[in-house]
């Protein structure tokens, strides 16, 4: 039985929530463990068959307990982001995973991280460059850990029904958007197909044209 330990699930129903939701929809036998901050939201998730724990991902003791609960064969998924990029929490997660013998992790960051920084416009760098830089730090911490990893750098995230036309690009400059549901589907598919291959991919949906 596959076990997922997911960080970044929130009531806003972002990518982390979509991953947990799709995992239970497509693979009801999978075990999903998530860490959330809101107790009422945790109760809603429990009613959906998701093991929800309340706390903060910077709490090293709590994160380590969750890693032990998930077991060494679990796959960690982190979609933590926000204005700060949450590097401190990402580092705690990666360190605890190593300490408890977990072998693999999927990290969702964003276009502009790592070697794609140069593709960001000056306007984008001013708007959310700090968060991108922190996410880049998390990428490096994961890449230099003992874990097998997969890094996904999605373009602009939007809400909408799955198109199933999103694609992963390796070492190619791309720009664009992606629905959170499609990003979640890619995460699930990568796990099913055992494609956690120590690479970082940009992820966009070339069929999606969004104008402001």
C-alpha cells in the first residue's frame, strides 16, 4: 500500500489539497497523512478518509513523529509556499525524512527556481522573487540530501477543471500556466510510474491560454 505524507494542505484547496483529494479518488487504498494548521479543516479531511494532524511544519518533533508514522517506504510531498517560500519548514521536513529513513520526496516549487531564475522578468522578481529564492534554497537542500527526489516547477497556478494536457519540460525555457488539478494529477502519475528520478522539471499546460 502506498503511503503519502503531504505538507502544504490548506482550506484554500490549493495543490496540496488537490493531491490528497485525487489520491483518495483514484487510489482509495492509498494512505494519506497530512499536516494542517486548522483543527476544523482537519476534521473535514478525516471525514474524507485522510489522516489529518494539526500543527506547524517548522515543529521538528512533530514532523519527525509524522515521518515515523508514515514509515520509511512513504513518499513525502511538499507544496509549501507562500510569500516566504517556507525554506525553514522545508529544511525541517527534509532533515526529518533523512533521520527516519524515508527514501523519497516530491517538492513542488515554481518556475523561476534554481537554474530557471534567469527566465523570470524583472517585474516577477520584484513581485515574488524573495519567495522564489527561498524555494530555490529548499531545492538545493533536497538535491544535496540522501533522498531520491523529484522537483516540479509549475508555471502560474490557476483553478479549473483538469485538461490532462500539462507537460513536464527538462532543461527547457518555458512559460505559461497550469491548473492545480492537472499539477496534482502529474504528481500522482509520477508516483504510480515510479518516476522520482532526481531531476527538476518545469511544468506548464501549453493548451492553456490565460489573459489578464
